[in-house]
């Protein structure tokens, strides 16, 4: 990959690995309409999982509306994998599918009609617990239908539990709904949501801390009363909106020694999109993620990025930040 120094981007200091070839086990795409959110996504099989003949347990989906108003919904899920979660890749698929449908078809119209913005506190109170419970309900209904129509495989029989069939579909969930006036962020379990402000600051949604997240333990859609662990944040856009929003499964952050190193990834991706455009970054993103997994966590990595290029004016110098891609975590 070739970069010049336009826009202050210095590839010699970047956390993005040199591109050495394309990969078949990826999903990568971007939107062409400059007025809408530009969406870039990729999901890659982790280096450790690939070496053991395992499959990618992640899933992602996104929706973007063309037109005068930039609107988007981003979803990422990380199936737990392992012998206890024999269908977690399916659970992750249903998590992003059902969440996207709920937000686009039912929640977004309520925001766009102005009622939510007129009294955001009241709107939040109306959705309190209702939204969380509906997300979990739809996911459980989907996996129940899948279970009823899919025979238990021979390799699943030792782990299968009829008393808690949802456990085998266990997955985390990250999602963002983006409108010009309001952003909604949702998180269940581990993973990361990062935004970049117009002056280059990396900001995370101010969720309440989840005390159940430690080491390799995470809350999940298959947890008992899972809705209680769903964290929701409404972010009114009062001044300048974020110029970039990124959702990533935990395999990405776990490939870096600290938060600063991982947050630099968002800045580097921001700078690369500024300089080379979304389609070029989309074509290279799978290779960057594979290289990161190989030298880092070894886990699957899935990323969805939304950027609105019409707002960008090269607001900061990307090469004034330093970082490390060294990983201190083994999986």
C-alpha cells in the first residue's frame, strides 16, 4: 500500500500493517453516495482459529440510507465458540440480523418523526428496558426456530443441553444507530465502540461499567435475564457530530498492549480514508485485520466503520500520535 504525506498521515508510524495480498475469508464493502455515511466493513478468521481448522464465529451487518440525511445502522456480534457453544456463529448471525431489523424498521421512524428529539429524556424512559427486552426476545425467537428446524449433529450431542438450548448460540452484540441529530449506541458483552471527534479525539460511549467483563468472561445474549446486561446510550448531536464511528469485536483490541495503541488504529484508519478514500481502505482492511490477528490475539476480528466524508476537513495531524501494536494477551 502506498501513501503520500497528504493530510499529515505518516505510514511509517501507522498501526496498519503493510498489505501483502488478498484474502478469501473476508467481507468488505463501502457505500458510493457521498451524501450518506460511507460504510467499510470486514470480518476475518483469526490466525489461531485458522491454524486449528475452526470457523469464523463473528457476524456483522450494516444499513445506510442515501439522501440528504446521513442515516446508518451498524451491527457486530462475536459468537463465543468452543465446545460449549456449538452454534454461536449462527447466534451471532441472528443477533445482527434481528437487531438491524428492529432499529431500522421500528426505532428509526420514531426518531425521525421528531418525537424523540422533542423530549429525549421521556423517549429514553419509554424505551428503558423495553428496547433491551425486545432485542433479547427477537434473538431468542430466532434461535428457537433454528433449533426446531435443525437436527442436532453428532458432534454436538455431547455438549447439547435441552434445558438451555440458547447457550449453544451464545454471542455478544454491538450496535450503533446514526442520525444527524441523535446517535444510539448499544453494547452487550465485550467488544469496542469508538468514535472520532472533528478534532481527532477518540471517544467511547459513556456506558455504565459491566463488572461481569473480566479476563475471557463476558455477558451474552444467552445469559439468564440477558436484557439486564444490555447497555444503552443516547447521544444528542448538539454541535459537531463524530466524523467516524467504529465497532469492533474484542479480537481487535486484544491484539494491542493497551487502549492507546488500539485507539490509534481508529486515527490511522481515519487518516487513510481521508487520503485514499473509502473504497481503497475497504480493499485493504481484511489484510490489515488478518495481519493484526496473526501478531496479536489470534482471534477472529470483525470491524464496521461509518464515516461521513462531507464533514471532513483534515482537522488534525494524524502523525503527532504514537502507538504500539505489541500484544500482551495470549489466546
